[in-house]
C-alpha cells in the first residue's frame, strides 16, 4: 500500500514536471515570436532595446587603455565618455522602463520554476516576490552608480548597514537569489541578452536537475515525513482491523 502511494506520488510528480516544461516552452517561444514580430514591424524598436552593453564596456575599456597610452606618449586625447546614446533628458528613464519590463518578463519563468520544484509545505512564498522584484532594483542601482565610483562606495556602505536575518529554507534557493542579482546587473549595464541567456539556461537546467536528479533537500525531508505519516496511518488501520476481527 505504501509502495502504491509512493508510485502514485512519483507519477503525479512527473506529470507536474511535464506540464511545467510545456508551459515554459510555450512562454519562451511566444516571447521570442513577439520580439521578432516587433522587430520586423518596427525596425527602430531593436535600437531602443537595452542590449549590447558588454560591447560598450569593452569599447570603453579599450578607450581607457588608449587614453593611458596617449598620456604616456604625450599625445593629447579627448577624455569625454558618452553616458547614453540619446540626447533627450528622458533617455535614461526610457531605458530604465525597458529594462524593468525586460527583467520582469525574463524572471517570470524563474518564479514559476521556484513554485514548481517546491512542495507546498516548504515553499517560501516571499522568495517569489524577491525573485521578480530584486532584478529591477539591482538594475536601477547599477544604472545610477556605474559611472560614479563615489556613489558605488556610498551604496556599499548603505547595503552593509542593512541586516538580512531571513534564513533560506533550502540551500538551492540561494541560486535563485544569485540569478536574480545576475539578471539585474546584466540588465543594468544594458546587456539584456546576457540576462536572457542566463535565465533560460537556469530554468531548464533547474528542471532537469530536479526531475532527473536527486531532487531538493527539502523535498527529500518532506518525502520522508510523508512516508512516516503513511506508515503510521497504515499501522493504525491494521490495528483497527485486528480489533474488529476479535
């Protein structure tokens, strides 16, 4: 009886994983199709997207090296670095809107995965909101401090003064926080394509590890508790049948 219950639980577990995988594939395909359609109908749309930030950072690094070499050789060079490619005052604000929308769309499947791989008894619901909102906050902070070393040190001091006392219920949850931070940093430097690759890899890799590996530690503990409860229930039913027979 216990074996049948365990087999039914594993079967339902696999069916839930297939449903979640189907949902993720449909979402990512639909999102990619919408982006390609928007790019085909509005060619200027792709120029407004916060992508290609890594190339800009490399260009700035090369420019810094060139300026250093020019200073050593005594050649004058222009030290002006463009912060944004737009000249209007709302350029950075508009970019932030695109970044926040992009991080939300990319982290939504990550939140689904977090809900799907945890049992309801040990699911930390507050982490879902953290995963969705944290990347946008990190991206906004990166946009503010990336061109000012003084602001970066000030932010480090402020964050050091904030104490986080909430313990994670599963060690695997730390990866969700790291992905959220990494997505926010990539979006903050206008490299949303890096964030897209990171989140897509994380969602499917997590599903693979969870459904084809040993599973989460919290799931193992919950499984042991369920089996113990089932054994007690079976023992109680057996003793009740013996009393009826007497």
